[in-house]
């Protein structure tokens, strides 16, 4: 990886990059409240399940497909037919991921993060397809999910597809562990140990996503899906979802 590509990866994957993802617990808050996740061992299993049974079968394949369209052709200031075709292809990916996010909170949270990323991407990479797609999302033509926005953003920045997927998968694991710290379930030491132990699961999720068909998404983690759906009815909530 060239130095500039590595620097782009570090910038976009940094937790300070404005995405709003810190507001999501990915179902953890409900699982902790219900007593299903009680400590570090349970949390490690949740991270592995989230990677293998959800991200690898839905968000990551969509991210990789969007990455391939990230530098879709823009034929001058009038945005010619190549641009329109790229927008249509990205929109199809966006609608596919929307269909497998069953809980309204999760759909809304993913779209909220995605729209924020698209806004930043349009400003940082005006010569890419991102400004046109951000406009399509604002018009209501597409939901603007996070996986799509991440693929477009990393692709426009010149970060390779595999590196982008690894960064996002690692970010998911880190996000769950950070949420666990905010909920008082673990401390920093356990979080770093669990993130280190999750490396094989992160790599395996990316490998599986690389051969998955983005037109045939099959996430399957029923208990986690139920927890995400029930979060909206919780009397006290720290996280948006």
C-alpha cells in the first residue's frame, strides 16, 4: 500500500471521522438489559456473530460492490450517461441492503450514518460519483445506507477494496466493544483484548463477503435481530439503536 493510500485509510477509519456511528449499539444495549450478554466472554461471541452472520452476509458484500462503482465515470460538468448508469447501479445496491435491515431503528441508524458519510464524501471528493449519489439520496430516490456510503468513500479515496472491508469490519467490532464500555460492561483492557482476539473473525468475514453475491443477501442472527427490533420499546436508552 502506498503511503498516501495508507494515510487515506487511517483518516477514514479513524473514530474522529464524522459519521455518527457512535450512537449505535448494534443490539448490544438490549442484550445487556435482558441479561443475555453478561461479560467479556458473551461479548466476544456477540462480536463474532455480528461479523460472521450479519456483516459478512449483507453489509460487507454491498460495501465491496459499491467500492467497485466509487469512481463511476463523470463525463464533464453535465454528468453524462456513464454517471447516470453508476447512480442507478449504486441505488440498486442501496435498496437491496435496505430490504434486509428488518428493524426500523437499524434502517434509520444505517441511513443516518450513510447520509453523513455521503455529505463528507461529496465535499472531499467532488470529482467522484459521490456528489451525484448524495443528491439522489437527498431527493429520496435511495435510502443512503452506511455500507454503500462506506464503499463509495473508501473507493473515491483510493483505498483498496479489501483494505476498506477490513477497516469497516474492524470498525464494527470496535464499535460494539466501545458501546460495551459505555454501558459499563467491560473496561479498556478487556476491549483491547477482545478486539485482538476478533482479528481472525474480521478477516474471515471479509473473505466470505468477497465471494458473496450482493444480489442475494442472507444475514441470519435471529436473537440479535430480535434484540435490535425490541430496542425501540426500551424505557431507558443510551443508544439510538
